[in-house]
C-alpha cells in the first residue's frame, strides 16, 4: 500500500516551504529557484501561482492578511492586494534566503546561505513585526528546518551539512544550550526541512534520502516514510484537521529525475499537526 499520494504534480526546480494557511484553507509552497509562490486548496484542487520578486526561501501568512517572504535580499511583506514592500533589506553579494519559521510569539526566524554553500556563510535571524532584526546564529552554512515544541520551551534547528537536528532551550530571552537531538547516519541523506507535531515529535525531510522521518522528543527514530524521489526538502501538516503531512520535493541537480521530482506530495492521516502561528508584521 502506498503511503503517499500526489497533491500537485509539478516540476519545481527546488520545491520548498510547505505551510498551511488556516485563514484561507490552503497550503502555501514555493519553488526557490523558480521564484514561484504556489497555493493549493485541497478541498477543490484549485491552484494559483504568483511570481516572487527574487529567489524566495520561505513564505508565511501574516496575522493581518497577506504574506511575509524570506527573499534573497531580506524580508518583504506582500499585502492582500499584492502590494510589496521591504520590512528588512540587507543585500549580501552571493547570499540568498533559505528556510524560515514563525515562532510562538509571532516573530519570523529567517535563515540564509551562500549560493556556493561556503561554510559559515549563512545566518539565522529573528525578525519582529516592526522590522527589528537580531542575529541568533551567525556562521551557519545551510540554514534549514526550524520549529518549536508544543509548549514553546524547545527550539529545533538544522544546519544541513552538520547532518544533525539540534535542540535549544527557548524562552522570551532567546535560545541557549545547543545540543544534538539526532545525527543522520551516512548514506541516509541530509536533514533539510522539519515540522513538529502535537505530540512533540519532530518530522524531518531528508535531502538525497527520499524519505521523511519522525523522531520522538528524546531523539528516538519512530517512523520512516519512503518517498519515490530522492530530494525531499520539507514537510508540514495541513488540511482541515491538520492531519495530512505535505512534502515538497526538488529536481535540481538530478541527472535523471523521477517523474514526481518537484511535485507536492501528501501523506494522508500521518499524525496531528500544531496550529500554525501567523507572522505579526
């Protein structure tokens, strides 16, 4: 029995960033290199595609409507009428945005990386609704999955080349006491995006691993879902009951891509997701 289904058959170069928007009942996802922002309505199958102004690493709903975008040159706001403006603008030559997540307090934790993936060339920064920026982690390489435990007291984070999922203590003052939760073994791929479910377990998409794994809060491997294309990039719960796990995939760099490479996949009734927090800006 196949564990996955195809939500949207596509050929995204670098599909990423699935995010459920409860206000619209749609899933947001994107193609970083294609500069495309996708929406998918599972109740009707309706889809939309809009073009981002730059390479876009993440897109999240805003509390007042519209979207916040983690872009090559900073963080931008897209209003409900599609008007665009910069919230934080800091171009760095050779660097682009990557994954981002909204913390329980409504701030955006936005990652960056260099196009050439040079070691230490990226950052993880916290951006507030008024545009305030704090660099939380300097000198990361490929800033990727970020998420919080159901009680908000733990933050999980992936810098992909480390092959680890790390965990921090988290409170209103920030994060501290970084330590490994999981180390992905050689040959299993590299950790990319992540999401945390209502039981506090961490789901991790494995780049060049063709799978999504679920780990308990103690770091024990609990479940493996094998997928047909190797470059699985990120995962998020969505649907009316937040029980379906959506998984993005990529086809960039594959000499003979699988027909589903770049598609949006879905694992029905995979678990119970947490209600997403919108960005306060």
